[in-house]
C-alpha cells in the first residue's frame, strides 16, 4: 500500500493560519513540494544567508540546487531590488568555473535562487577530510579560481564572500564558484552586520578593507583567494584564532607566517604568490586575477614591482599578423602525417625545378612599402608603420585594386631596388615614402611609382600635428585613389572614410601596441603590446580593433599553452569587437578564426565570408575561409578558397603552403608536392618549405628522401615540429632509437604539444623502452582532453585519443572515440588510416582492411602501411598483400 500523498508546502492542510516564512523554511523535508515547480530531495548545507537544498526541477526534468534565503535578509524592498540587479549581473557571467544562476523566485514568502547542481564536495569539506593538498592539486584549483574571478571581475561583479564553502569541486576536480554577487547586494542595508556579532562575509576569509568597512573592489577577492591558497598548501589557517573578532584583528595588525614554515616542501614560487595575495594594502597585492594565473602557469615567483598583463593583444590590420604567426599557422595547416605522428610538410634543395617568375602584369597590382623614418625611430617608427597598415587596409576594401599582403611586403622590401621588390611581389605599382618630424609636428611625403613603366605617377607632401594623424591618413588615401584612377563605389568611399576610433590617444596607444608585436613574438613583447592595447581601451571602450587584437593574441596563446582560458578570452574579445563595429574586415577575420579553433565551423564560414565582402581581395581571408571549409568537410570549396588565395597573391609563399597542406590532408600528394615546391622557389631561406616537401615525400612512401629535407629545415630554423617529423621518418625506417631522440627533443621544445607527446610514447613502445610508454600516453591523453575542452568536435583530436587508448591496451575505448571522430569527418584520409590501426589493435582485421582500402583509394601511401609496425597483425595476411598490390600504383 502506498503512503498518502504529501500536502504541497504552501497549501495549509487545514484552515489553520498560514505558516510564516520562517516556519515554512523549517518545514521543508525530503519529498516536499516547494512551490509548483520543485521537489526537495535533500538538505545540502546551511549558513548565515539561508539553506541550500538538492531539488528536482519538474519543468525542465533536471536536478538543481535551491538556495533559500533567510527571511530576515529580504524584508527591505530597496535591498531586494539591489539584490535582483546584482543577480542579473551575476547571471551575465558565462564561464565554466562559475556556477550558473538559473532563476530567482518566491514561494510562500521565501526568496530562493535556483542554480546548477554539482555532484561532489565543496573545498571546505575536501580540506576537512584531507588537510593539506598536494601542490599539483592546489595549483590546479587555484588556477581555476583565478579564471572564475577574472571572468566575474571583467563583468564588474565582486564576490565579497569567497571562501572554501563557496568553491564546489566535482569528481573530476573541476571547480565551480558559487554565490557571486550575493553579499554585495545585501551589504548596504545590513551596515556590515546582519545581527549582533555576525558580519556579512566570513571572518576567516575577509580582506582587511572589509574588516575596516572601507571601500571594497575586486582586489578584496584576490586577498580571499590568497587565504584559500594558504589553507590548501599548509592545511592551516593563515590567521588562527578563537573568535571571529580575534581573527579579523590579526588581519589588520599582523602579516601571515611564511607558508614554508608550515610546509617546508612548498616551492618558493608558490609561497611568494600566496604572500603577494595577502598584502594588507590592496595596491601591493596582485591587481588582477590574470596576473596570479600567469605566475601559477609559469611556476614563477612574483616580482614586487611587476604587474603582469596577459591580455596579449595581437594586430588585426592586414596580414602582418600572419607573418609573425606564420610558423604557428603552418603547424596547424599542415598536420600531415600518419597515425599519431605529425609532419609539417618540407623539401630538399633541388627536388622541384623553380619556375621563372612571370613578368609584371598590367593593371592595378600594388604594394605599400614601409615608410622610411627621418629622425627619431622611437617616436616616429610606430607612426610610420601604422600609416602603412592603415593605407593597406583601406586599399584592400577596393575591389578594383590588388594589394600585396603586408607580410609579403615586409620581406620583399629588403631588396636593393624597387624593381626587384616589385618583381618579388608580382606588382607593377609601388607606394613608398618618408615620415619625419620633431615633437608634435610630422611631415609625410608619399610617392606612387609605376615600376613597369619606369615613371613616377604621383608625389605629394602632407604636414600636420600628430593629433591630426587620422585626418592625414584620410587625405593621403583620397589623393592616392585619385592618382591610381580608381572609381570607388559609394559604399567603398564610406568604408574608406571611417575611422577605427576618433580618440587620437587611443589610436596612438594602439599603434604602439602593434609596433611592440612587430618584432620577435616573445613573452616580453607580447606583454608590452598587451599593456598598450589595454591602455587604448581605457581611452576608448568602443575601439573594436583593440578587442580584435586581443582576440587574435589570445588565440595564439591558446595554441601555445593549450589552455581553454585563452580560447574563451579570444571568443569574448572577438564578440565584443563585432558588437562594437560589424563593418571591419579585421573583426570578422578574428571572430572567424576563433570559431574555427573552437569547433564552430559553420559560424566561422559565415564570419569569413562577411570579411571577404568587406575586403574582397584579401588573400588572408581566402586562406582562413579555406581552413574553415576544410574543418567542416567541404573539400571542393576548401580547395577553391585556397586556390583563390594563390590567384589573388601568387607571390606570397603562405598561400601555396596552405594549398599544399589542404592537398595533403585530402591525400592528393602529387599536387601537394607541387605546391610546396612553389614555396621553396619563392622562399628559399624559409624552413617551412623544405619541411613540408619532406613530408610530402613521406606521403609518397619515400622515407629516406625525407631526411635531407628535414635536416635542411633544421639548419634554417630548429622547430619542434621538424624534430617530430624527422623522428617519424626514422620511425618508419625502424631506426627507433634515433626516433626517440628526435621526439624527446620535440617534447622538450613544446611540452604542451599533444601529438609530439603521442609520438614519443610510440617510439618508447617500439624501441624497447616499454616501461616509459604508458605514462607518456597518459600525458598525450591529458593534452588531448584539454584540446577537446575548447573544441569538442575536433575529429583529429578524437582520432588521436582513439589511437592512444588502443595502443595503451584499451582498444574498446579507442573504437568508441574513433566512431565519434568519423561521425564528424568522413573525408580526412589521416583519420581513415587511424581507424585501420585502431581496428587492427582491437583484433578486428576485416574492419581494419576495409578502412585501409578506403584510405588507399583516397591516396594514402601503401609504403607507409607496409612499414607501420602497428599494422603487424595484418601485414602477414594474403588479403593485405593483395590490397597493397592493387593499390600501390594508385597511391603513387
């Protein structure tokens, strides 16, 4: 017999008086109905602000956490209004480490908040059970807290009650911060105390300024973070005491003990980070959560005078950004080779006969060369460079003008004559000039040369003060268009007349940031540029290009560090740039690239198509569009986009490199080899060309021919991918010990590269060092999961995970990941070959042979399959020999 149904709370069982809110709160038990929507399952916790229950949301069929506020906190209408406003602000924060607030409601006079439910424990419970945490785990939690605080502070939300009880940790050690915005909203009317002796906020985790009742900002949260970090690394409180007042008094008058006194094994850098957070004066603490994160990630102690800025804005005007990031781009574009072994595609000298560069063509093919500075380069150099980029960006918007990319111009402009420069760029018109000045005044002379005709078409001087730089740019552009005899449309004229900002100070800072990034892209230069971009945004919060630069830089940082913090920052910055100005091609380039990196290929395509509407002759735009098409499996459109880039600018090596990488991915090895050969013709001193032709030879099964190509690339520029590629060549030649040395070098140079780590694990297995392989596969698996946090639809990463699990001895899990990968991408020939390996390791020879047949039909090398030790169980079968025999001619 079933028990009688419970009477829903809020509906009295008799005609007795309606219970008060306090009585109502006390009456909640498991199984009770709370309002019409929720069913209480259990009490999770209780504190000064109320109770938290696990509940079932009947409308959405999901488990939630319900926080029921203590009635005494909600009686003042003005306080509740501020509370609602703060909750709305807190709901605007979208970050994986912040517990999302779903709803604010009322049931029988009890105010409640519904939130996401986390299956796990709070940090207070973890510390109570385990005491001091291992350093790695403490740092992992602290890093996630930093990301959460950075996201919240960026939206203007200060927590004010950050403590271990508000830090939830799930079973995978993911961190979720709860109760953002609650204390701030209720504090004003509570005058710092809710009832006798009880402060809003927890005494053990309050900052000195909270204790004193002073103005509080985001740095108060950083102090609380320091106290939490102290708890985690020592197992003890930074300020122990018998009462809340005693603890708070200590915070005003004493410094905490060095945590190394309590934990001698604590690394020095972590002790100093903790103590920097706990400076009593806010100005002496870290100023932003991202600074703490940077020091934690670099495992470095903070400098007392340093305030690290890690927004890392990158340039967004035109293609010079790709010159700086070219090697990174080709690492991503030309991920060519086998199972989990990674090649960036190169070529030995003489492998392809260079074709003569065609004579200069007639028509408006022009390049804007760097302007010469007469005077102090420190004060005028960035102005000259900014002028060149602004003119190039405006000219790119004209459909009747073909403009050489800035990255190509930078190298070609070093030729000793204008004629050689023009020939190297494939243009017949060149713009060049000088910039000089003293103090506030500048003088600009601009020349337009018809190199093919051997005559100067136009020259003019423009003078003014630096505050008139935007006006001078407009004047120069207008006169240049007239000299070129171009007829812009009304829309093109309107775009050319628009300014990225009207604030000359912001523009000046932006140019300085661009200049800082123009040299070597090391951390020092990136941080310097970052500070300039941040300062530019302080002058003009509507400066879209500054946000687009931050997006590009953050994406570059993600590719280096493989940390989803940077991809999220890139996406937020790019979206803000678009909100501010939807008519800048650079903005859509940035947003398209972020979408592609995070697995949103359809959105990436739409953004890049919009960019090309705004800059119809941008070879950079077609390159990026080709990558987005390729990521979405649209093979023909991808090739067409890459070919269009080579047509728009046939003399820029990166266009041919991108086309060759696409051919490689699609198994068209002969075409790939031709494209990479063109790279070596255009850039004989560029390591990328030799490396990529070497990889193309590998795909043809010519393993021995790869080695001189990779060695040549290493002579020009040692790079981790080249070592990995050379290791792969040795691997397939069964020179396993040499392959180990190369892969170890690659991992040493880039320990965050998942494929290099997987390569090393393979080499350990086959070189007789099997005891090292499992841990190395685990590292590769962890890096792959980090990639999937950013792009969960990365078929390549899913395929690599399938390989790692199968090789480690878990083929069934490998098969699951491979099925997911192939459901996303049915055309990638590398993925098809990997499927064959996973099936072979899973003792499914028929399925393995079926996948091999498809790979061979799409151009995969039969020589590679014959030499791959992972296919050893197939290589002795007659079906394998028959399949190789019938396919070998086609694969070559």
